[in-house]
């Protein structure tokens, strides 16, 4: 997979800048550096635009799972130079960019070209270069390379793709590598983890509570798990 030189703009970043998909800039500290991440904040505006898309572009919004995974990659990051990381469903790109900032060689994938375009913009906004991006349809997956780490934020929501994800994990994880996922307590997740164990994966799960990005009330917390899979 190679970085795409151009992205469609009909429902893309240029449209968002024109206020059809109004972007906001999230600001926070991760790994000792200040981050600015552009994303769609108005879900109603996204709903209005989604009628022209084949799939609802959830990836154009920033979710707590992505922020938690980015912090995990930074905290455990001190990555040896050139450690290879594959990000599945990168959305606006934060988790993969945090891995790159920690020293990894990163490939970001998403089924949405609009999300990939926004991830590229966020890389530029945070002065992070060298990240490769490519469309990634899990049901038509053709990536032959193996990576030392495969990451994903909130990618277990659809049971129909659990089997495909396990195939990708098995086919693309290098020997001795691990999978790191952030999950917001999806009802489908326990079934996936049981299936992963049955396929020979060692599973570790750590639950934490984190401030909501768009709190309904002051001090609202959301639960997000970090799930690590490695070969037993």
C-alpha cells in the first residue's frame, strides 16, 4: 500500500471547510506534546451529508477510544526506531499519528477516503511526516506485509467482520507482535474476545474511565478498554 496522492473532495475536506461538514479543532496534551486534531463535531451535520455516501462516515468524528489508544501508544511508545505499525480504521488519524510521534513506521488504513484525507491534514497540522495511507476494505483485504503492531480504535462494533479481522490479525501480525485495540464497551466485544481465544490468541483487557469528549453533564466519564492480543 502506498500513500494516496489525491482524495475525492465532493464530500471531503474541502466540503467540510465550506461548512457542509463543519470541522472543529480539538486540543490536548499527549506524550509530552500539544496536539491539534481536526474533526467533525456536529453529528447532525454529518447525518445530513451522509445521504450521499455509501456508508455513514463515523470516522470523521473524534471518539474517546481513539484518544485513549493514542495515549496508550505514547505511554508505551518509546518504540524502537522503525517499529512497524498498521492502523485499521484510522478515522481522523490520531492513534496512528501518536505511534509515529513515538518513533514507529506507520501505515494508516480506512474504508473512507474522506477520513484518510482528514488524517493526512491532521498529520500536517501536527508536523508528522512519513505516515503511509491507503484505503482498507476488510472484506477485500490484500495487504501482504507483516507488522510488529496492529492497532484499532472502536473497530469491533460489527459482528459480521469479526472473522475477517481475526484473519487480518493472523495474516499481518509479525512473529512476536501484538494487537492493541481500544473499545468503548461494545455489546459485541465479549463475543469477539471469546472467538479470539478459541483461535489461539492470548487476550488481556484493562478497563479505565476517561473524561467524555462531548459531556452531557459536568464531569461525565466514559469507559474504554485497552485490549491486547498476542499469540499464546
